[in-house]
């Protein structure tokens, strides 16, 4: 049977044991801080604040992005109801630049007819199945643009030209091309387009300066 050491009071032994346990937990916490954490995978409908909290660097990508303002006008003056569903991976850094560009474009457009739904996707690109539907996702981000309930087009991964110009191409049935960097008006001079839900004023008046928008993304409920 082990004899007690009379030179160390029982209360002192308890304190020494508590200090030792505290030191062990402190070391574990320090080690955990030195080990890079895994990506946070958010799956399902998301709010903007949720996304930016998990990947705050995407906020800077939005703030520094300078879109083509004429392409922004295409979204700004579009009058029919638009639904934009953004399938993204909070674990996928490649989603950051397109996400930031789209966010900035829609901020400047400030169009109440455009609603946005953010959907987090799993790493196998299969969840949430109910939101993805029958059309499988091939790459993230996938931006699905619907007008009046009808899907008009998708931006998959990197845009052909830029997010705002690809979006304008989808809304206006405009044949976007990597060679065309500025929505060449010549196309509209020779192609009938009175059926499009846009105002003619922006093409016939100087581009007015953009101010800080009153609102950001308008999310679907």
C-alpha cells in the first residue's frame, strides 16, 4: 500500500493536480490553434451573412471588384422577375471571385425585380438533392438564371467574359463572346430587340454615376 507523503498537505496535492490538468488543456488548445482547420461545409439554403462569416475573404473580393457598368445597366433596367440561384461551396476557394463579382454587380444594379437564392453544396456535388433537382452540377459555382419562371441560362465555373457581361447576355439573349469585352451596341443596331424587357434610355443617354446602393442581395423567402 502506497504511503502518503506527510510533507505535502492533501489540499496542496489537489491544487498541483489541477494546475497540471490545466496546463495539459492549454497545450492542447495551443496545438489546435497551430493546426490549420478544415474547410467549413455549409449545405442547403444560406443567408449572405452565413457565407461571409465562414469565408470572410469573399467580402474583400466583392469590395474590390469593378464591373462593366454598361453590363450592370442591363441588370439594373431589366423589368421582368428574375430568380438567380447560386450553387456554391463554402469549402471551394474557386467560388470566391465569381461570388464577389455577382454580389457587387447586383448591389450596383439594385433591381427589386431580381431575387437571389444562395445554396451551399456538399463536396460530392450531390447535396442538397431537393435543391439541385434533376440537372446534376458539374462545377461550382453554378449560377442559374430564371426569368418569369423559365430557366434562361447558367454560368458554370468561370464566366466566358465576366460575371456581369455573361449575366447581361443571358437576360438579353445576347451572344456573349470572349472577344467582345464591352457588349458591342452594333449587335443591337442590326438585331430586332423590342421584345426584351429593358429600357432604351441607357443606350441613348450618358452613363450616370453610380452611388452606394440602398440595398444588397434580395433573397428569396
